[in-house]
C-alpha cells in the first residue's frame, strides 16, 4: 500500500510539473508575440545619403532595408574613387 501511495504522489508531482511547464511556455510565447507585434515599424525605413568633401566612398544602392531583420540583412553597394586633388 505504501508503494502505491508513493507512486501516486510522484505521479501527482509529475503532473503538476507538466502543467506548470506548459503554462510557462504559453506565457513566454504570448509575450514574444506581443513584443514582436510592437516592434514592427509603421513607417518605411529610408536611407539618407550624405556626401562629404574628400570622402573616397559613395553609396550606390541599399538593399533589404524594409525587412524585419534588416540589421542582419542590410546590403550596401558602394563605389570607391580617388578624390580630385588640386595642384597649387
């Protein structure tokens, strides 16, 4: 009888652990969905081109700026050139 009672107690503890684990998983998934919904921008991202005097690089094209993981997917096409030097 003692073995049966010990078995039932361990089964009840295992069942409690399972219910708590499933609850925590659903709570975490809900929080992640909620935060990802907030982080989507309502506006389009735009790249502002700026050129500086004597800068030997110019950006030609920007890709993947509108994707959700733009910080990982961003691609820049650029061109190097030799700045003109005046002879005085």
